[in-house]
């Protein structure tokens, strides 16, 4: 049996629920984290009074939202965690109550599950968090350029990155727009691009944008998703390449190095090593493999082919 006949290496993008349960681990973690923060936002929201120009205004504020939202002014004062934490907050009241988080998490489940199976859980979660960071930086760039102190919340920027990456692989997959109209996802992404680009251009021209939507964050997410595929980025691999620079021992060169050549492995030991590598692909994706592990898979494939010829 060839190594690519394993169940978890098959294309199964049509199903949200896998054999191990509902969804995939990374998507479940993202959705649960967003729901927990949303519940905390709701239960901690309290009315507060503000005195502005001699008039008293009452508004509802959550300390959770205040601590995590992407505030341009707060980031300038060193609160850099907001560049990611804002993506776990959503509108906890008003007309967008529930709908804001609902659709974002549905999109994570629909398309993120497929991408997680393709890239592995660790790489997908890093992709999601980095997409949130890129979206936040895009939002801050426009905010600082215009001098607008309005904070941003929501996972839409990271979700846009998921949508862009999914559309590159499966451009003709269809979704029900407004639960009525079947539209290919590539056209949905194009529509979002136009919908978000026009207000940003309008803001840059000085006309302003008062719809309350962080269009620059959406564009940042779409751009990151496209660039991630276009340049073949792997966040986990990039982090591993920088890890030796943070390790003091890596700077110390050993004085005496001997090359050790291990004896030929027994077939049973070799099969166990192959199974361990396949399990790693299932859990973390093919991008997590080292050159040595890839060489083991190559030898395994040659061995399996040789066994099939003689059988």
C-alpha cells in the first residue's frame, strides 16, 4: 500500500466534520476562543457616562473590549498585543450583535477546515494569527495616515485571508449568497475586493468614510492570503529558521565533530519511523517535515514500489 492512500491525505474538503469529530483542531480552537471572548464582552458590558463639551453622554462599554481592541493610540504607547487580540473581539451589542461573530466563525469553519487539512494544524493557526497581524497593520497604517483614533475589532481581516487562500485553490467552489444565490467563491472574493477598495480610496482622497467598517483591515487580509500562496510562505518554517539566532548555544562552534553513521535499520524499525512521520504530517502538515524526514519518506516510497513489483 502506497503512503498516499492514507485516509487523511485524501481530498475531503466538502465535509466540515472529520472522522475525529466536529471540525479540525485549529478551527475548533479559533472558534471557541472567539466565542469565549464574545461571551466575556457581553457579560461585562456596562453603561458609562462621559462628559463631552458640557453634555453627559451614556454609552455601553466592556473592559474586555477596551483591553483587546486595536486602538491606534494604545499601540503607539507600546500595547502591541492589540495587533492580534482585536481579532478575537466582536460587536457585543447593536445591530451587528451576534451576526458579526456568527458569519466570521462560519467562514472559518467552512473554508478554514479544508486549509487546515492541507497545511496542518500548527501552520494553519500561525497563518490565521499572522493574517490578523497583517490586517491590523493595514488598518493602523490608514488610521495613522488620517489621524483617526477609532479602534477596530473583529476577525474579518483574518477571515478574508482564509477566503483568498481558499479561492486560489478552489476558485469554482460555490456558496449560497444570502442563502439564495449560488456564486463561485472567486467572484465573492472579487466583490469583497471592490467593496473594500473603494472606501479606502475614498478615505485617501480626503472624502472620509463613515460606515464603521475597517475596510483597510479586510484588504490587508486579502493581500496576505494572496502573498502567502504567491511566495510560498510557511510561517512555521520561517519561525524555525530564526530560532537558532535566539539560542546562545547555536553560536558556540564545537571543537571536535565526528560523523556518526548509524547501522542499517531493521524493516520493523523503519516502518515505525515512517508511521511516525505520517502522523506528523497529519497533525502539523507536510511543511513541518525536516529534510531527513523527507528523505525517509522518499526511501519508503521506493521500498513500497519495489515490494509491489515483486508481489
